[in-house]
């Protein structure tokens, strides 16, 4: 039985590539580095999936990382929210699922997650929100999922984690939590969905034993 669900943010709740690139490019500009323009590049993928300290260490190698993180902390993420596009059917699905199951977010984002949930009026749907600031190690380590499970008061075998990246998949494997790939053909992923209606149908099938 699925008694609770955990969701990644970027690529699952929102199409947020443009927001992520706008944020990181603002930091790159401050340190006189070229922007990441190619949305299909490895650098763009890193911006979309990894925690900020990891991104900054890679893209701003040679800079004082304490200074980089301090400047990034001064940016008001609300200026980038207009770039974030809610996934079709996401709000309706969260509303329905949260009336039956406790839900959580587990994201490699840091301080911006609370602002995002508040801006899009999603806060009431989540019983727990775990970010990279809340654990010693971000995804692909399992710390975040384990903390979310503890906050929901559920065992790992009672949970389903919805993610879209290899970091999500690895974190789920290491935490021993069932994983479903959202809009992603991750190698080795046995369970995939392409939209939120399909996700709801999957949960219904799992809980009916069919």
C-alpha cells in the first residue's frame, strides 16, 4: 500500500529550467563568468538537478565559495518565479492526493522552496518539506528522503517518491523507497509516468493490488 508520497520539485511540480538558469546566470554575471545559455548542456542539467553548493563549485571553480554563497543568498528568488510553469494537472492531483495521503517535498533547492509553495498556493498540500538545507547531504544521498519519511511518520516501504533525474533515482534506491520517473526515461527505472493523471492511476492500481 502507498500510504504517503514524496515529490521532487524541479521537473516534477514545475517546468523550471528557465527559472534555474536565470538564477544561476545572475550569480555567474556577478563573478564575470559567461552565462549558461544552452538548455541541453551538461551545465544546464547540473543547474536543474544539483544543490546550489555543488553547482557553484562546478561553474565557479576558483572563486571563494563562501563569497559566492553569500552573494547568492542576497538574491530574492521571487524575481525568477514568473519563469516557473506548473506541470499540467499538478494542482488538481495534489489537492486530491493530499485529502487521502500525507505528501512531502524533497528537493535539492535551498531557501527558495517555501517562497515557491507560498506563491503558487501549494503549501497546504504538503505535510513535510525537506530541502538541501535540512540534511547533511543532498540528493543523490538518501538523507532527504529518510528525513521526509520520518516527518511523515511512515516506513520506507509505505512511500512512493516521484522524481525526474538520476539524482532522484539514486536517492530512492539508497533510501529503499519505491521510485516513479516523471516524464523521464531514466535507465533502469521500472516505473514511469508521463502526466499527473497517469500518476493518480498508478497510485490507485498499487493500492488496489492490480
